[in-house]
């Protein structure tokens, strides 16, 4: 993995585009698909139960923010338009909402495995088809990175991240109600944690462990 040539900004955008779009699109689709299985058809009725990325793209979170971050930091993060979910349509709203919530991160971890396989294929093709092999290597690394980051970040128990809905399922109704009142301030909490330098350790530690296990699994 060492000694790979440095990419230009255009090349970086080309490499990261598909992994970012797939990571965000499949994440939102997974929420809608599981919600539909538990009885809420909100996403289906609004045309959001689809893998068509156009239906999920947020101009700022899916395009602008990732490009700006890639340009100035090399760190990529983004978001899509949230899939609508109405927990009132569930038989057991808090329990079922927890399953809907965990579906997003699970989809990211499964995609990380798929991108790790693509990375391995790229390494095998490097000798016979160096251009294709190199592109697959870079794309595989990007795909693993964005999916693990999204999966781990969304599992943090900070409303309205997915982890908060999972945590709510284990709280009493009163405590869950109080806990979820934080949701309007969740973005500011994340920004505060980042500025204080506390957010990165919460993500990087699990990221390195899971990435190491994943690369060992596929033989990278």
C-alpha cells in the first residue's frame, strides 16, 4: 500500500465520487427498506425507496462538503437527504426504530467489505493492467474509508445520529423523550466535539481496528 503516486485534485474527485455517492445512497435506502418491512411506507410513497442517487443527493452534504474537505483536508465526509420515517406506523415504535437506525451503519460496514474486495482485485491486476489496478486500489481505499467513517460516526449516541435511536430503545420512555430533545443541537455538539479534538479519537480508534481486521480478512 506504500509508494502509490500522489493524485491531483481531479483524480481524487474521480476516485472518491462513486464510493461517497454509494455510501450515502445505500445508507439511506437501508433505512427506508427496513422501515418498510416494519410497516412504514413513507419512503416508498415519496419515491425514496430507491438506489437512484439522484433521489437522495443533498447538494451541500453530498457534493459541496465532500469536495471542500477533500480539497483542503484529505478527510471526506458527507450526508444525504434523510429518508422519511414515521415511527407511528410501527407496532413497537422505539424497538422498530432502533432496527431502522442500525440498518444504515450495517449497510456501510457491508459496503466496506465489498470495497476491500475491490482493493484486493486492484492489487492482483496491478501487474497485468496497471492503470485499472491502480484505479481500483485507490477506489477500494476510498470506499473502505468513507463507509467505515460513516458507519462508526452514525453509531455515536448523539441525537439525531442513528446511535441515538439505538440507545433510546434501551431507555425508559421518559428518559428517551428527554434524551431525544437534544436532537436540534446534535450538529452543534458534533462541531464542538470536533473543535475540542474529542471527535477524532472516537472515530479513528475503531476505524483503525476495523480496517485492520477487514484488510486481514481479504489478504491486503
